[in-house]
C-alpha cells in the first residue's frame, strides 16, 4: 500500500512559494491531499504498491483496483468489453487502452459524492488518433437506481461535462456539439485534464495545467447527486449505441470529493508532469502590488481611487475590493468567475464608454491573481461593514440599547393607575388635553373580552361582572381572562400573522388546488400553548429559531416529548412559499427565493426592518449593506441550502415519542393479523372464478388499512447536511455568485465597538450534528443588553400595544427603520420593553399592565371633543379610546358565539376548505373531522395564502404572500353583502333566533329583543331600539301570516329577520 | 303572496335610500366650516355616493383607467427614435440615471419593432399594436409624461395618488368623492383585476386613505360569481328586506351618533343601502348574455390570450354605460408575473407577450365606446407608471425611467389623432411640453368639471387636494384639450 503524506498549505501567499518548491524538487511521489476517493493508476492496476512491470501489451484488464483506500475498484467481466493494458505509452509509463465499447464499472462509489458536493477530477489521457465517432463518453456518474428516461446533455467547450437532470453526470472528449459532424476526436497527444464541479452549478476546466474554461451548468440540469453513485469509465451505462464510447488511453485517474486549492492543484500537477513527462502550465500567481495594482491604477483609479469612489467603490486595496461598493464586493478570492471586477471588464461595461479598456494580457493577470486567492502584501482585514454605517445611522432611535425611563410627573395624578398613564398624560397635558373619562363597565367588559380572548362575553358573564361591585372586579375579570385557554388562541393568531403562518405549502396561486401540509398545524398549536402557558418570550423565540439545536435528537432512539416540542417550534421557519416539490420548480432560483423569503420574513417579524431591499444592492434608505443581507441568510442556509435542497414536502418527519410509537404499534398489531388472514383467504380463490370474492376481500382490506395509524408528522426546519458555503449574489442574481459570506446578524444591530458589546448570558451550546448558526442568532436577539435584543423587544411590545390599543406606538409596526414612522411615545415604548424583560419576558403580565391602565380603560370619546380635535385630530396621543373593527376571525367567531353554536375545542388538524365553482370558498362539509368542526373558531379553519374562507377574505383576512404585522380593515360593500346574504350568516341567524326563543325571559317580543341585544351586543336595548325592533318583528309576523303561515311559524321567521338584522349592525363589527 | 303589492324599484329605492338626503353630521358641518367662503367647494363633496354637480360644465362623466403596470417602453412602442436606430449598440454620450444593475455599459438599444403610420392622422407607433392602431384617430398620445420615482411601487402610487408615498387617497377615490355616482346600484369606484391575483402594490392603488372609506375602490371579480353573496339563496320578500334595512339604518344611525368622527360608520351605512340596490342591478350588469357575438369577438373573448383582459375591458364599458364613475382595469398576470410590462430582460419578447392580451381588448373598448356614443363623455387612459431607458439592460432589456413615458388618452374631450410633447432625441427625457403625473391629474379633474385647487378635503388641519399644486405646481394641460 501507498503511504500518503498529506500536505496542508492554506495561506494563499505561501502557496506560490510552495508551488515553486514543488516544481523544483520535482518529486515523483504523489502528493495526495485530503478527500481523495478514487485513484486509478495504470502503472499499478492491481494496487500492490509496485509498478506493473510485467504487463504485456494487449493483456485484457478484468479489474483496475483503486489506490485511494476507499475500495472503489473497477471491473469488467465481459471479455468483449475488457480494455487492455499497454506498456510504454506516456513517457514510458503504461496505460489502460479502451478500444471502443470497452467499459469498466464500479457499482457504488464509497466516500463519494452527495448532493451538491464539489468534485475535482484529474485525468491523464489521450484519445486514439483518428477516432471519429460522435459520442466520445469517457465517464458516467449515475445514481445506483436512477431514472434514465430523460437524457439531456449540456454541451461545453472543448472537454465537456454533461450534467443530467436526475443526478447523473457525464464526462467526454470532443470538439463542437456532441453528435454533430464537428464532433471529432481530439488530438492523439497525452493530456492532463482537470474537471472541477465547484458546487452551485459552477464548473471549471483545466487543460494541461492551464485554466481553459469556467461557467455555470445550465438552469436546472444538475443539482448534484441525489443518491448513491456508480461510475462507468470508457462508456455510458446501459447504452448500446456503438458511438457512445471513448477510444484511447487512460494512465491515471484521481477524484476528490472537494475542490482543491490552487497549491494542492499545483502539487498534483507537478507530480504528474514529472511522472509522465508532460509539459504542464504551473505558474506562480501574480502579485497584487507588482502586477495587478498598476493595471487598476491605469484604468480604474480615476473613478474608483483616491479622488472619486463612484458607486462607493475603491479599487486601491484588496480590502476595499472585498468590501466593495453599493452593489457589493467586486472580487471573490479564488473565483474570477464570481468576481464582478472581471465580469465588468469582460462585458465591456468598465471602464465605461469603451475608453481605455484593458488588453487581454492585463485581464489575464487579474484573473490569475483572483484565482490564486487574491494574495496581497497588505494585511487583509475582515470586511468592515461598520464603516458603511454613519454615526447618524448608529444614533437612530431604533438602534439604541434600551433605556429605562422613569414615568414623568403629570398633573392628572388621579388618572395614573400605571406608569403607562403617566407617559401618555405627559404628552396630552401640554396640549391642554387629558384622558377621556373611564368607559362604562359594559363597554370595558366587551373591549377586554375581545382583546384578550377574541370572543364576546356571555350575558351571564356580563351579569356576573356588573354584579361584582368590588374595586377589584375589573382586575379579577382580567385575571380570569388571562387564565382562559382562549387567550392563546387570540394572541397566537396574531403571532401567526406576524410570522406568516399558513397550513398549505407552495405559493397557493390556484383557487381550486388546495395543498395542505401534513402536520403543519402542530406548530400552530405549539404557538397557542406557548401563549397559554406564558412561555417566557425569549425562550419562545429561542425554540422557534433553533429548537432543533438545543437537544441532540438525531441520536435519540425515540424522540422525547421535549424534543418533539422543540422540533415543532422550528416550524416558525417554514413560512416562505416553496413550490419546490414540483420538479420543474425545484430550480436554483426558487431555492434561493425560499431562503431569501425566510430570511426576510424572520427579519421583518423580529426586527421590523425591510432587509429585502439589500438583496441586490446596499439598502437605499436603511443602514443595511448587501453583504449584511447574505450574512443574515447564511444563518438559515444550512436548513434551506440551495446546494443541498430539501423540498417543501421533505421537511416533514415522523416525530414519534416512545409512547406514540408504542400506541401506533399496539393499535396496528390488532389490525395487521386480520389483514394477513384476509390475504391468505384471498389466495385460496382462483383468480378468474373467484373474482367477486377477491374484490370483496379487497374492500375489507382497504377498510382495515384505513384504520391503521401512522406516526404523527412534524414539519421541521433542521439542518440536513453540513452547511455549504453561502455566497453573496451579485445584483441579486442566482447565476452570479460573488464572495463567500459567513453567518452574522445585521451590522447595524451588532455593537461593533468591543467595549460596548455585551455577550449573551446564555450558555447554551448547539447539540448534535448542527452548525449552531441559528442558536447564535437566537442568543443575540434574546440578549436584552444588545442592540438586537432591544429592537426585538421594542418591536414585540409595540405589536402587543397595537393589538390592545388599535395602533402601535410606532404606527408602522412592520418598519422600525429610517423609512418607517417614529414612535409617538418613545419613552413609553422603552418602558414597556424594559418592563417586559424585567418581568421575565412574560406576555401575560405585560398585557395585564396595559389593560389595567387608565389609557386602555378610556371611553370612546372625551368631554372636550373640540379641543381634542384641535390638538390631536388623529388621536395619535390617545385622548380617547379608538373604535376598532373586529378582525375577520373575530367577526365569524362572534357570530358563532352569539348563535350559541361555537365549538370551543382547542387545536388539532385544520378544518378543510372547499373551493366552489362559483368562486366562493367554504368549509368542506364532506370531510369534517367531527360533526361540529365547521363551527370551530376561525383560526382552526385551513389557512391558505391567497384563498381564505370567503367570509374571512371579505373582512380583510390578509393575503400571506409573506407575513403581515398589522391587519388593515376596510369597509366595502361586499362586506355588507356577506352579512346580508351569506348562507353561513343566515344559518347562524336562525340558530341565534332559536336560542333567543329558547332563552328569553318570556315569549313576548320585548323580552326576545332584550335578550337578543344582550347576546349579540352585550347590552340592553334603549327604549327606542326596543320599540323599533319589537315593531319590526310584529310587522314581519303579520306579513308572514298573510303568506298562509301559522302564527308560530310566522313569529319564528320574524324573529330570524330581527336576529339577522342585529348581526348586520355596525355595532356588531366594532369594539369600542 | 299575490295579494301583497310588489314594490316598484323606485319605491324600493326610496325605502332603502332612507336617510341619505337628510344626513347632517357634525362631521359634515366641520367640512362646511373648513371650506367656507364663496370660492370654496362647499357642499361639492359629500358623504354619500349620489351624483354631485361638477364645479363647472364637464366634458366627461366617467373614467376608465387601463393601468399597464410595469412600465411599457415609450421608445419601443409610441415614441419613435431614429437616433436609437442609428446608434444602436453604441455607448450613449449622456450618462443616464440607472436604477437596477445591468445597464452599466450605457449602450443605446433600438426598438425591436418597426414603426408605422396608423389612421388618418398618420400617428406613428410600433407595428405590434395593430388593434390600438385602428383607433389612432381617437387617441391623444402624450409623449412627454414624467414621473417621480424609478421604483414600481412608488411610481404606481404616484400615478394613482399623486405622490410616491403610500397613504394618500387614490385618483378614483377623489373623483367619486367629488362627483358621486350616476348609478346608485353599483359602487362608484370599481376595480377589475386579473382573478388570478393582484398586480404590484395590489390594494394600495385603490385606497381611500383619509377620504371616507366608502370611496375606496371595490373589486369586482370577472370570474366565478362577480360579487359573492349578491343574493341570498332564499331571498325574503322584498318588503321584508326593505323593512329590515330601514330598521338597520335606524339602529346604525343611533350608534353612529356616538362616533361623529368615524367616517367608516357612514360608509357602512351607505354600503348596506348600496348592497340592497346592487342586488337588483348588478346581476343584470354583469350578465354578458346580452352582448352580441360580434362584440364578444371584438374584445377577444373567443380567444385564449385575450379572453381575460377582454372580459375586463368589456365589463368596464358596461359599467361606465351603467353610470359607474371610475373603473380601473389591471393587466393579466402572466405566469404569476405581477408587473408584466417590466421588460428588463428582453424588450421584444416581453412586449409581445403583453400585447398578445392587451392590444385587441384595449382597442375594442375605445371602438365600442365610440360606437355607442359613450366615448365623448368617457375618458380612457392607457398608461404605465413610468417609461424605460434608451439604453440596454442585460443585453436586450431596458431599466426603469421616471424621466419620460408615453400614455394614451381617448374620449372625454381630449384632442383626438393628436400627439402632445416630445422627448429628447433618444427618448430619455421629456423635453417639450412636459406633463407630470400631477398635471395629468389636474387635467383629468378639469375634464370632469373639477378644479383641482378647489376640490379639497380637510385632513390634519390642512385642506388637502389631489394635486397639492402648492408643492407640485400642477396645472391643467390646455394643449391636449379639444
């Protein structure tokens, strides 16, 4: 066996020196860097470590043994297809000769290629003189059981790589298009060929040591190998076309499962050059100061130098080039093809106007310099994004650490129940305003019930509350509501909006096609539980961002309930629309889109920043560099890895705990023997004569199968593979990768001065095989002493405020940036945030503080409306409570509550929808989980992105193409039509009327009207209202009696109309 | 039920419209006070959708806005530039304002489409709009439009509201606020979009903002049921419904008194009344069975590429015919693309794809309005939010250009067979008789009999106008008025 000395030379600067040394020493021993998975050497085909001196010419080769140590040996048992050994071919060294139709195969390559792993192949070969067949295929990688139905080769210049859609890759030799008349054999000289697949669609080709081409494989033709790979040499697998073979000699084959560095590459080249006496181009990289800088000075520095930095770009130093200008960095070390500097020159864009352009030699110097890793004498500091951020940006209010402000002194101390009141009064009093008087107890009861539970109080609750005359009555009410399990439903629904939760996968652009994602609802229930149990919000965030990194679930035999909980929480990250389950949409641009959407939604939810603008260039309004955008994405790219993609439906995993496993097994154990017995019974029948019997038994088997249980599916966002590199995309284009970036948070949210930095107190470490990137984010954003933590807390408490008071302290609850609104009460916002954190990040106590305040408890209008309007017409400063339209779900839930039909069951799979041909989307009554599922709270109705239950759409259920931080209610005529004519509303009006008839104090119209008002509007009617409604009922009764109805029927119908009318009142749609 | 006298439609309207005439809230009083004085538009606008008189004799009554969002390229379609042909592929001597990357080479790009003369007037336009060409003699082609922003959302918001920042009322909202509607059975401001989804910026473009909510655009679907829940499955006798509605209005009025400043409550009250009337009229309006085969064919309803857009154009005509004040038609979403005119990659193929659906129906609408004698008091606007650059982007595409674009006007008292204004010789910038978006708005209002300086609404203590001429210097473009 060979003894291998691996060389590790990492510094790009020393690489040149090392290469020179290697050439000088001309060592003939193979330098074998790490990652070698296949090594075939014609000098030693039996791999005994000794040269095969005794090989005679023309001896058939049965096997060619791998010297890499991986055991990837090649064989051919068919005599007619065996290549031969030929001595003295390459500088006196032997070769393996393929005569046409010859082939060697390896059934499964070990330690080999997986998904989008880079590959580096080195070949010493020569084609037969005069070989003219059209498909000179030298190698084919193929999945072990691949689908070969769609051959589709991408042609490249010269030596070609033919990637195939289903994870195959072919390598061949030809000039011109494959299969064309131009496709002739190469020259009959020995060559050293390197073919590199660099990942992310990038290929690079070296001919005799010199870079001969690089580019991107077309579109969606190759995303890497999906499964185990087998490899054929000399001819394609399973192919009888006599033209599809390689004719010629192979002396040596080396394959690495990574891309070699330039110095490693040089060391191999020098070994081969020496061994085979082939003249190879092995040269030292250009030097920046000596070779590159003068070129740039001559052609570029006028606009990108000391005097001018157009587009923010300075080309004087390597550091400045790596930092780049407005459109990102301009060089990518090691990758000229990823470097905008090279692209701009090649495409003739720079220097502009065609003036003073670079000649080929100059361009070549720049390319080779970048290829070698852009070495420079200067010490290349990490890119300092902070330098792009001005002091003014840094001092913007949203990017400050939290400060605890003491409640201000105010005159109206009698109204100060909580510090909130002092902060609000302090803004009102200078305008001569004060808070409106306290709202009536009934108003308050309704308001707080809707705000805390999203449901109206029952008449009994109303009586109970009004009867309680103690000073603590309101607080007791609030405490009772906070303890209700409906609290989690109401607030969980808001959180689900903010993170863009839907129950379906894909973009949901087809009205008729509904694609529920199995088990997705478990995340929804997790959120509801978290709010109900008042899970500390920092922990809640931690679990959602990185729950999978907190425990080593991968090595667990069964998942523990805790693991299931943590894995379920990561469903938070699955909110981007992802259609990659469709093969034709499983393309690089869609993959990147999903990653980008995920990053943008999370940033918008947590930071209320519009990071999306920085996808293509530095953000025009906010201090967010393009590099920042991709660094942020790098936190999520191990989960949504465009190079190692997991499609939208592959995020599902069976997530059973031991208990669940046992339950499923026990359940199925009762059924499986019955199925087996039936099958046995079936076999006793003759296939033709017993057709009926067999069919009968099939039906029984199907019924039993339907009873079998499966493991529950969890939709999780976890890392599937080690992370791939994340690249900045130049101009946001998928086909234009730029520099590689490292995961980080946004620079503006990072305290760059070391002295100011406060490390997270959390000692949590990533568990199991995972990168810990998201855990690092989670630790940062939950660190209350950091800028990020401060912003995240502010954004969240602002939304709690928005939900309780109708408008955020920062009105643009989705945009805390420079282009967003400013807080009306900045000190109050910080006070709420610090109070939240002091209280252990608990939501319920903070909500309680808000609803206990005098500000919250104001009446809808003050005593002095005129001066209010004068001083603060839009009521931004809260001199009275705001009239708020109920959200779509709350309207539907209110109808169901009032009609007495609401099914209050918590959680579980979503209620299915049906898209009707008339354009209406209704609950699918044919597949209800239980007989009352259609009467459940609206948040349990299947959440689509674009096509909600029509009733909800009409009342402004948001389209969740991304996330939604603030519902925007409208008042359009279609809402009135819905309330007037929708069959759901009408049916509930009938139930409502029946309930009124059943429960009213007596059968008089007055008693019924009274009770109906109490149920629907939580108040008693005024005398006028009562009279109006009683008369309406009586008029209708008379009308229907005239239509030959008996008195009871007529009265019943009349009552329905009245009840329906109450649903239609404005009061029913608003909380005041 | 034969013995119950059926209510006539008129009686029904009287019942359901109860209260509209006597509306007098403190809100409206506030309006009066703020606008007091003989020259102000006192009582011009109101909190209802009844027709209001214009301020002076109007040329037009209604508007159909065919929004071509994405930004069609003026030099490719409407604004022939021989210099582009001459210098195609060469570096432009002027450094143009670029928005997105890809145009750095600053190389001129000629239109991929030859231009030809259309109509008696000999209007020169590209050869890929043969149908629009047939109505050239009806068109007023403005070649000197200018917008303010190079990004779609901002420019679209500007085209629809006059300013680039969201949060101001839409043009359609202002117009319906000012003039109400001649049809009390349909919303005054209707939006017709591709049933497959929203175009860029979506509902932002028909928002009422701080104008009362009733002046928001109402979307009406051209697929499935036009308006869901238009009728109940088992409608009650009309007098029952009318009675319900009357009581409902009384209950709502009592509730409204507590919230005199919430315009939304008034909008809702009116919506119920409108809804009741829509039941009677809308179904009829949206039922196309009365349209002749020739008409359907003219709009391209018989043809896959044009059927969806054609249907919306036809609906727009029917609505205007029925007295709807403002109809906005949005383009198709091709393959989910929400801004189909945005030809960054390939001017030729992207424009061809757009005209495949937009050419025939757009022309049919104008022809049809003309035939029916409706064109003279209907303004048709065919416009994107901005234009495109004379230089190439990504080889064969063009980037956004706020400095110039072309738009088409027809009917409504505008000159016909007329070309207004000009851009520089490369089509980059409007240089002659420049028309800003605000000028366009001022002119549109003028044609509707409204003075853009006098159509005001008090907001946050300031009498706001659509054009905000104090800031924008908007003026009526007299030269395009017949």
